[in-house]
C-alpha cells in the first residue's frame, strides 16, 4: 500500500473530533460564517453525512489503486527492499523482461480505456505464428539438455559434499525421471537417462554398508545427534525406495507391452536397458542394504528376457555376486528364485539362467572341517587345564592363559564356518535339484550343455549314494539322445570326475566313455570351437594321469597318437598343452617310445585312424609323423617343445616345458589377441629386394592370365621364359605344361 494512502487513512476528518466545528468568540457561540448554530437533530445528521462521504471517497481511491497494481503485477518484478536512514524500508520494482511480444503488448493494453482495447489487440496480435526451422528446434533442444545436465551435475555435487544437510535435493533429481515436468512440458530422454545414472552414482556413494532399521521416535528418547542421523536415514531410505519403484515401473511397463504384443518404442527399450544396468550396479555396490532381495527378484525375471544384451547384463551381475558374497544369504535367495522360475517356465528358459550357477562357491565345502575343528578345540582345552594346574607364578600363568584364550577364541570364531557350510549345503541342494530336473525332464532343451558343464564342475560335491544313478543317466543321454559334441564332452568329463574321486569304490567299467571321448577329440579345431580345448585338457589329465592304471596299453597308445594329430588343427596354445601331455606320457610310460621310432613295429596289424575304438585302432604300428610338421611350426615355443619330445630328454633349454601344466600352457600362451608369447622379433634383413618382388608378381599374374588361354604356342613360349627361375623349388605349372606336351 502506498504511503500517501496510509496517511490518508490514519488522518481523521476535520468535521469529526473532540472539538466542535464551531468557534468560541468571547463567550458567544458563533459559526465561522457568523450564523448562529442550531443545536438539534438536523445538525448532527449533516455532520455524519459529510464524514461518511469522505471515507467512501478514500476507500474508492484505495480500491482503484490496488486494482491498478494488480493489473501491472505481471509486468513488474519485485526486488528486495532497502533500508534508508530516516525513511525506513523502501520497496523496489523493475519492469519484467517478457520474451513474448504478444504478452507485453497485452499487458500494456490493459491500462488503456475499454473502448481502445480491441484496436490495440488487433494491432499487436500476430497474424501468423512464427515458423521455426529444424536447426532452430535442434539447437533449442540441445540447449535445454545442457542446461538440465548442468543442473543435475551441480545438484549431485552439492549432495555428495554434505549428504546429511542436503538430502532433500534428491527429490529434485527424482522429479527429472518422469516423462513430464511440473509445468506440463515433455521431459527429454537424454535428461531422464542422465538423472537416472546420476542418482544411482549418488546412492552408491552415500548409502551405508549396513541395513537401516526403523526407529520409533515417539516411544524412544533420542539425543539431538542421534535424532538427526535417524531422520537422515529415514529420508535416504524413502528416496531410495522411490528410485527403485521408478526402475521397476519401467521394467513392468516393458513386460506388459511385450505380453500384449505391443510395439516397443526405441525410448522404452533404451530405458529398460538403463534400468536393468542401474539395478545391477546397486546390487553389486551394496548387497546387504535394504530392498536388495527385492531387486534380485526383478533381475531374475530379466535373466530370462528375450533381449540378449539384457540377459548378459544380469548374468554378469549374478556371476560377480556369487563370487563375492561372503554371507551367502543373497546367493541362497537368488538361487531359490531361479529354481522357482524354472519350475514355472519349464523348458522355455535361456542358457544364461543355468550358466550363472557355475560361479557358485559350492566347491568350498570340505567334509573334514567338522572333525578337524573338534580335535583342535579339544587339544586347546586340554592344554589350558594343564597350564592352570602346573603354573605357579601368577604372571606367567596369566600370560600363557591369555595366549590360550586367544587360540580358543579363534577356534570359536571358526565355528561360524558351520553356518557358512550349512548355507552352502542348502545352495548345493537347490543347484543339483535344478541340474537333475533338466537332465531327467528336459534332456532335449537348449540348456543341456550349460547344465552338464556346471554338473562337471561340482560333481565332486555330490553324495556318493547318487553316483551310480548319475552315471547311468549320463550313459543314457550319450546313447539315446542326439547330443552335440560339446554336450558329450561335458558328460564324459562329469563321469571321469566322479570316478576319479570317491567314485573309485564303484564297480563301473568306463570303456564306453573312453570310446565316446576318443571319437569326439577331432571335432575340435582352430575355428569356432577352440574354447573347448580347456575341457579336453582337464579330461585328458584325469584319463592319462589320475586313472592311468585303469587304462590298457593299446588304449593309452591310441590316445597319444590321436593327440599328436589334434595338435595340427588347433591354435598354438592348444598345441602346447597337448605336446606337454604327450611328453609327460612318454616320460611316465617307457613303452610309448615305440611311437618315436619309425622303423620298429610292435605287434601285427595296421593303424586305422578312422576306427572309433581306441583299443582296436592299432596305434602301436604307427609313429608320431605329425611331429615333423610341428618341428616347422611358426610358433617358436611349439618348435622347442616338439624338439624336446623327439629327443626324449631335457637337453633343450626350455624352462617353461618343465614347470607349466597343460592348463597353464593353454592360458599363458593364448593368441586370441593376435600377440605371440614370447614376442617374435622382426627380421632386420630383407631376403628379396623390391625389384625382385615386382618382377615375381608380374610373372605370377601373367601365369594366371595364361591359364585360360587357348593358344598353345603362347603358353609354351611363356613356359620357356620362366624355366630359368631359380627361386622356385618345384613349379607345378611347368609340370602341367610338360604333361600337356606328352599328351599331344
């Protein structure tokens, strides 16, 4: 309200007051005009009427002023008031800068008389809307994205600087996850992605490692610091829950559209991948925080998604979780939900759902832990009582008792391993339940290969009572089901792992499994399936070394001969592993020296490389002729290793051949990145000069051109011109020409 208006309200009218409007002159009552006053009802009514008129006039003037201020309120920005000595607070305003020209003209025309309003509107109103080009639209969009991303970055930095004081800023970031802003405008996809990733990174930094409990502040009296911490944790948990609800909403929206066969937009697919990745990051960053089991339930469903990138994300997440989970509660929760989903989907599952189980920590189970723990505890207790009875000096006794109490405490702490072992047992039961269910009910499903791979890894932890049934089941798979070579390899590996451990007491003849393995060895090559060499090397280690006493001589020789053939069709790291096996076999069995002698023959018959039975292949009548090709191998370590085998001694200086196992050879000399180990130096000298290479190339091109020529004279003339080449050991083209002459 204006100052003058306030003064006019505070000022009292002259006709109303304690003093009479009449003037006293020397004791006589006279009016200012010299008329005698009339004391009565009419005079009093006149005075009240005058006062009422003035009040109404002031109210009308004030109302008009307020309405005027309200009309121009939109065109004025109010600044902070200033204080001036003697005048007090003074309010300040500046004209508002309005981008829309039409709004400015409309605000100016509001002060005009009503009759001129239509004229002003018609003059200022644009006839056509402004047309923006595509470049302007994209430029404006980029500006909006940069502005919002800058705001997100500043907000996240402020939160991380002081999380407890600025936790409320998380709500502003949560608003940017929605499809529309508060003003109704569309929120851009890039802004939503940036806000989602930023929120996840913020929560990864400020979320504690422990699980937050719920504290009733009304029933408990808390200190000021404790109350502040409880309020912060409550707000943090609330915002964390809102983020998870939004991520789950994106996933459920995609699942609903997929269920109803609706067309998925690119934006929906991108947000789905982003949401799944964010959930995986939160699980790996804080596996023991609140709502983590709920996240795992959602991710298990995504493990069976139709999109391969999403399945790989979740598979990598669960693999890391199974390796690093020390409490094993979350691992058990995950495996249980995988089992429930397999029951529901039956054979309609993807291999990633089974392959992630091979990263479980089931192999940590040791059957003798309980006995060793009990014996150690009894020994320490006995030693403690002995020290108490025999010690005389208090100081020495306290010292020895302290040391023994420490050992006993460590023994008690090891009792927590019993809990871990119990959890691992429950996890192993669920895992083998999944494996056996697939083997019995769905042997023709697409997850059979990964199931057999996982079973071969954990076969040593199975109870011995199930060994005979499992071997019979695997044999039925090999004979009655059309399995690929990879599935057969895993079946055979599982059988030999079982028979090499506690299964040695079983009266089972694995001859049929030897035949299957011998037949499938040559299916591996340097192309698509070279990764299966790792499985082959592990199985050969069991057959040729751990069970060598159960292998006959003819079978042993046939396997060594086939391994030398396999060396020619695999990569250098696979060849090194196989050569290491061959060298160890020859050193352990002196009868195999016959394979290094090309003249001597033991027994009768002829070697049949196509025979699938290693017992009747007559490999003792052959030799390792493949070694001559490997002696000229392009990899220097392969040449050294095969030379060592041919010399049948350790005279060749190669330390790696005496220390590394076949599996280590396969891993250390991996050439998948196109890098040799050790690195092959470049030759400093060039054998042929540039001119020689150019002339050789021109002659070869002429030869190719004349192959299809019908003019025999021209061909013979060209053959005479190339007859003087000295650098070719044998010219097959010249032989063809000479043969054509003889035929003519």
